[in-house]
C-alpha cells in the first residue's frame, strides 16, 4: 500500500505537460530534488508547470500569497492537508485556494473519513482483546486538536461536511469522491475528492 507521498507522485504522472499544477502535501519533497529551478521559503518549482508547497516552512496562506504571483493553476493536489486547517477559518482558506486557481481548474484532495474512524473506534473498544495501540491511533486521528497545525485532525472531515464546506461559498463544484487506502491498515480508508473551480 503506498504512502500518501508516493501516491502524490502517481497523481502527478497523469497530468499533461501543459498543466500548471500546485502540490500542497506535507512531507512531499518533489519529484526530483536536484532539479529545483526555484526555491524560496514557501514553495519551489519542482519542474516546469509543477509548484510544490511542502508545509515545512510556514503557514499555508503565506505560501499561497507567494505562489499567486507565480501563476494560476489548473490543477491543485492537496493530500492530508484539509483536516489540519482550523474549521473556524475554513472559508478563508477555501477562498485562498480559489484565488490561485484558473477557471474550471480541478482540485484533488485526500482527507481522513471521520465517520469511518469513529465507527472503527467504537468497534475497537468492543473487540477482545482490546488493542490499545489501535485505540490510541484512532483517537489521535480523530480528536487531536491544538495550536500547532500538525496537532489538528479530522473530527469534522467526512464526505458530507467536506463537500458542503467546499461548495458553500459557490466557488467550487463537487465532481467525485472515492475511498482510498494509504499508509496504514490501522485507520479506515480515506476519501479522495475532486472539485471543480467555478
């Protein structure tokens, strides 16, 4: 089973050379680190047409402000990011994503499925013998919340809420969703969404 970083590389392989792709993926260090034509504190150009924000150097909004000056993107890949954004400001983040995208651009994102994790957690407590490692991992995935963006997790990320939040301001239209398993069997499959910028 691939990691979400390896899966991101697979996603990039399907794009045309004329696509302008923005990759927002913590831990993703690009396709070819030796071929970075531009590197600053917020993003790097991995190869012509692909700009990566790895999240290692600061806030997403600061990075989006800087890449907005580079180009508009007709594709955005955002894996394992949405659930870490503060729900109280989610509409602002969505507007910022909208502002870096070309009309009719596509955003692909992968988020955990909070409903599936909650059901799995409930089941884990009923299974004998109790697997405390699994229970702690599910709790961490579902409930962790803190000031550091890495501590925020997916309590509000399920298929219906993500769809609602992305469409609420009339900036994006839901295209599709599917279940996908990455990284581990400990947590249930995640959800891969596709939305179209209006």
